[in-house]
C-alpha cells in the first residue's frame, strides 16, 4: 500500500509540475523539462544519501529527524 501511494504521489506531482512550470511560472518547455529532470534526479538520489548517512554516521532515528527538519525549513522558506 505504501509503495502504491508513493508512486501515485511521485507521478501526480511530476505531471502537475509540467503544467505549473509552463503556465504559472511562464517557463519554456525546454527549461521546464530541465527543471523536472533535476527534480526527478533529486527524488531518486536523496534516499541513497539518507541511507548512507543513516548507516554510516547518524543512525536511523537521527536521520529521520534531520531529514524532516530540513524538509520543513525548506518548505516554509519556499512558500514565503
């Protein structure tokens, strides 16, 4: 169930991101495609970075807390 919800969220955001970047942000198709490719790469590589940090340095719980804190700070910063 969790895998299904994660995939649904990923592809839903990816699809809506095309419309948002081209219509609301007035980006060209080339620039929007580049930004979406960057977003996709970040989605695939960030779990690997988190796993490395959790296994090598921080441990599972500290990694979760630091990741959620970073996500919250960045989300609040972007929304303002």
